[in-house]
C-alpha cells in the first residue's frame, strides 16, 4: 500500500510540476483611473477551474493520511467543477470516481466527468448531496472526499504555490503591488480560508471581502456568528453558496462579507464577456460585482490602489444554462454595473 501511495503522490506532483501558474490580467475600467482591477484566471488549469487546485490538495491530503488505497472508490458531493477535477486525479492514479450532484447540473460538466471515466449519481437538489454521498460511501465502502469538510485543512496556506502566494507574487511589479482588497466567493470556504490565513501570516495590509449569492447561509452566519444556520433552498449560482455552514468556512479570517443578488452575478458575467471577449462562469460574476462595488467606494473616497478577484472557470461550461436566454431569462438583471463603469 505504501508503495502505491508513494507512486500516486509522485504522479500528482509531477502533474503540478508540468503546469504553469495561472495568469493575472488587468481589467481596464476608465471611470476608475486610480483603481486597478485584476482577475486571476483559474480557467486555464488542466481541468478548467479553480477547483483543480482544491482537488489536487484533497488527493494529496487523503493519500498522505492513508485514507485511500489502490482499491478505493472515491465519492464526492459536487455540483460540477470539483467533481471534474477529482475525476481527473482519480483517473490519473487509477481509482473509480462517483460524483453526487443535483439533476440540474450543467450537461457540459457531466460530460467532462464522464470523459475522465467518472460516474454521476443524481439527487433532486443541492441540499441532498451531502447526505446521499455519506450513504453511498458507506454502501460501497468507498472514501468520501468531502470538499466541504477538508478544503480548509488540505491546502498549505503558508505557501507551497497556493493561490494566495501566487497572487501576491504576481502583483509585485504592479503600480499598487499590495492589493487594498481581494474578493472571493465562498463555495467550500477553502479558498477564502487560504487567502485570509496567508494575509494574516504575512502581515499584509490587504482586506478580504467574501461575496455570497442568494440562498446561501455563509453571509448570515458571518453577520450573526451562528454556525447552525440551515437553508432548504439551493443556490442558483452553480459552484458557490451552501445551505449549511460548512466546516471549511473560516469567518475569523474574513474582513467583510457581501450578499450578491443572483441576477447581478449573471449580469456581471455577461458584462465581462463584452469587455474581454470570453465567457466566464457565474461565480466570476459574483466576484466581479463585489470588486466593482469596492472600486466605486475607493473612487468616491478619493483613494487609489488595486483590487484582485478570481475568474473561477470558463463560461463554456454553462452554455446550456446561464448563457441560454431561454433557461435564464428570469435571472437577467434589471440593474448592472453599467452605471458605474
């Protein structure tokens, strides 16, 4: 078993070594001449999203803790991107993979999971994923990767090429190298935990704003300090927002939270496409909405500086949902950030 674990870790680390870092590019906003806005493009990972980093860390964590072996079936509760990335790493080390996901998950994500020889196990809605994943894991004697529990502890927040370290390194030669704020949406809470911890560890004067979609409990939990909150509704912004306060969510490293209307998230994704010529996922729209609000505040207050946020994945995964005018007419925003920029 130890030899197999050693070989599996070597394969995963070799994959990381072959991968270049993701790009950080500047978004030109003429109305804010003294505020520089940057997006870190996580869609360029081999599996096309920010979740590639998480999946790699989760597999290394599970392997290093002796939780999986060459006969283990991997199970995950995921609405898509994490499952795609975990299917990729499962195939890499020769393990079967099953994703428990809502029936409404975008077909393109389902096809990608199946491309990596993963299987999809469907439930009626997102709040039912976790319970079904636990049940299924017990039934087949598999291993539940449980991104919502282990995300914050699987990533080395001190460095080791985590996303926070990468952002600050790439900002080093910019006009305002120390970001005034970093904006991040919460899915597992793992990425915001990594960024927040790294900021505190390094003693940086950067604030962390976490943006949260409708029907997610993170925002209310942050405000009320109540970690027992439950919402029986599903987030309409795929990949972020949760009905329960996950263990990976670390509010003590967050400076501020903002709740973003679903319509605003989708509108911002469409707005961004007009400016960069590329489609992005709706969670990128959520991030951008928060970043633009901060830019407006800094502009109004006569402040100069930089803001960094993330492009979480490509919009090509959402052609049949958020970029389908028939499917998502009801989410079209009546207000956009056009009035700001």
